[in-house]
C-alpha cells in the first residue's frame, strides 16, 4: 500500500463529486423520455430544441443578459475609479471602505434580496427591474474592485508621473497609460462579474414580478409546473456557455491570475 | 555667483503631511550646469528634485526657472524632464511610442514626429530597438529610452533620480559617459540625485551635499573631496579619522589630547583620511588591532589614546602584525579643517 494512493483517491472522489452533477444533467438533457430522469431513456435532442421554443425562457434569458452586461458594466464604471483611489491614495478609513465594498460577497443573498424587497420595492413601489439592476451591480462590485485593484497594484504608479512630466494632464495620464495597462484586468473582472450575475439566484428570487424574472428563477418556476428534461437541456447549454467564456478568458487573458 | 541663476530655489520648505522634509532651502543653479544632490536616504534630495519637477507642491518658498516664477506652474507645463530611477517606461507602448509620447501631446505628427523620435533614439544608440516593448530591453537600454524620451522634449532642466545605481559596474561607466556627452552636446541643465559620493564626484560640476532637509555644503568635487565643511561631509567622502576641537585641543575618547603642532583657531574639528596618518614615527603610540592587505596598500586599525584610528600605507612598507606597538602622527597641515562639527 503506498502512501500516495489515499490522496489520489480523495482527489478523484472530490472531483467526481464536483463535476458529476454536470454529466448527469448533460445526460438527462438528451433523454428521449418525457420526464427528467437519469439514466436517460433513449437518445433525443428534442428537449434541447424545446428550450428555444419556450417564450418565458427567451424573455428571462434576455433579462439575465441585460442584468449581467448592464450590472457588470455599471459595477466597473464605479469600481475602476474606486480601485484607483484605494490603490493610489492613502485614504482615511481606506481599509474600512475595502471591507464595506466586499460586504455583498459576505452577506447572504437571501438577506440582500429580502431587504431590498421589504424596504425598497414594497414601501416605495420601486421599479423591480431597476431594483434587480441595482442589486446585481452591488453584487458584482466586490469582484470588480478586487480584480481591478490587483492589476493596479501590479502597475507602477510612477508611469503616471512620467506621463504628466511629458505634458499630459492627470486625467489624461490615467486614460493614456493606466487604462491600457489594466485592460486585461478589466476584461477579467467583466467576465467574472458577468458569470456571477448570470448565475445569481437568492437575490433575484425576491425581486421578480409579472413578466420580470431572471433565467435561473424562471427555470425554478418552470420546474415546479413542468417536470420535463428541457430544464436539464437549458442548464447544460448555460454550463457550456460559462465554460466557453472562462476558457476563452483563460486562453487570452490568463484569467486565473486574477481570481 | 558669476553668471545669473537659471534655476533658483528660495526659502523652499517641503513637507509630506506634517513631516517637514526640507526646510528653508536656498540654491541657485547656472544654465548648463551639471549638479549632483548628494546625501543619505531621507536627507531631502529626492523631495527637492520632485518639487523642481512640480510633482510636490512646496509648503512655502519660491522656485524660478529661466526668469519665471514656476512655483505654482503645473508639472506638465514646466519644461522639466525627469528620468525616474525605475525608468517608468510605458509597458504597453513600443520604444518608438514611448519616445513619441510627449511629442504627440505637443501636437506633432507625421514625418516631423518621426524624425524627432528617430533623432532621439539615434542619440542613445537604440535606433534598431524602436519596435520593441520595454520588457524586451535590458535595464541599461530601458534607461537610455527614458533618457531619450525626456530629451526629445528639449527640457530646460533634466532631472535624474539615481541614474547609475541600478546599473552594473561596466554599464555605469558607459552611462556616465553618455550623460556627460548628452549634457555637452545639448547644453541642458542637469541635476541628478545620488547617495553615492563616487558618482557625484566623477560626474558633477558642482555637488550639493544635503543632510536632514538642509544643505550641508555646496562646492566643486575638489572642494567637497578635499575641503569638507563639516564632520558629516568629511565622513561621507571618506575621512575616517574625525575629531572635534575643544578649548584648543582634540577631543578623543579618553578626554582631550594636545597634538604636537598648534591647532588652527578657526576650525571646529580636524579630519584625516587613513592615508594622511603618518605611521612609524611621531609623538603618539598605538597598538595594531587589525591589519588588512588590499593589493596596493595596507590598512591598519590602531588602538590609540585618541581612540580607534585608521591608517593606510603603501603595501611596499613592512607589514605589522596585530599587537605590535607603533609610533604615529596626525600632521595638522594635512588635515581637513572642519567649519562645523555635527
């Protein structure tokens, strides 16, 4: 019995545990049967095709895309200047601000969702789409700040002074020499934020209304009524989309450096 | 000062928050001069340089350049170039674009831009590297790009932060020659900051020695090397035997000691390089504690009534081993007379 066998077995089991459900879902999605089942009964792509025919899926997919792109974009618009200030200036309460910015990761989504519903949407009749947008922006902000800060910290600050002494304004120096050098960090933050927002469930669960819901919530309610394999097919498609994005990011940006 | 000041600092006080880094500094520099700011870290030399560049606003005082008060002029409008210690090249731009950066901001383009950049690269011998990124260059090459990038802007003053300290010995010699050549060819006024006395002595026309945010001594390399004004400067340029004068006598570890010759009245202290100590004859006795052979010379560390003393003699002289008692003298006429003892 060699001592390397045990960790290898554990590694194998953990990997199987993590990735197993994915294979089950993929297998279930090509089932020919009428209900969600594993192992699949027969082989068919009809459930994959059905995903594209369900109208609510199309609408909630559009909503999720809008939130993921818009929310992440907004988080970056706020997060890039915030990261810049945190990494370049010695701010009073700088550490406190860093912690507060990270809070949406720490506070359970259920609490954020409930709080937004109970104290913003209900009393003020706040627009649900707007509330969803704000919530997703806040949820993505910690990732944006963290990833952008990491690339700013890797960039020497004296290049900005060099740019100023060559005639550039301070703001010009930011756009001419800082932004181009943190571009891959910003892209990495965008992808991480996009995936986080797109897969977000607990907050979105509280913030849905007539015709307004994100894709994961829509899948949840679809399953409550219809127990066919199309949800598995959709899940598999989404998983492939995420894998594709992360693969491209890793390939071109060295994504894993930032996360 | 014979010719009028080109760059002058008047009563300049600089601070980081509540910490005063430089206090009431007065200095004037002539056009075309090559000046070194020399001092240990924390003496205020870099701070002073940054304020000339406009990167640090003075708390009080005045900076004027070429007849104009530039105290309140923004850093990007001063015509002051700065070669950073780390070179601060723009990593995303090619060597050509690094050098072109400032010229583009000036509105130059097309063939005029190209010829100015080419001339700049040619002057530092990097024409064939124009298409490379800074990361593909050696440290010495990066520094030359930084030099060209500043020089194509035709600055009135070129500042250099520790220009030789990141280079190896051979490159250091090369860069020193390079800087002298650039200065001679363009006549640009140059100020460089260094903590290395050898660098300052070999490169500068004039050296400003700084300590604790104030000027300790200004002079030519010969002045500084041969006639240090204070104990600090003497120590900095290699006088290793430094004594204060108290009531007409040298103050030593075991109390005051009278030398054979009368001491000068106008000095606060005397300093001898190890080479200036006479060994083998003289009115004093010392015991050899340590000896070191360094090729052309022998160095001795002596225990004497004046305390520990360092002496250096030609290697041709007979060697003395530890424990030997030797006669020695401190010739007053050779000593550097210190105006201040700090």
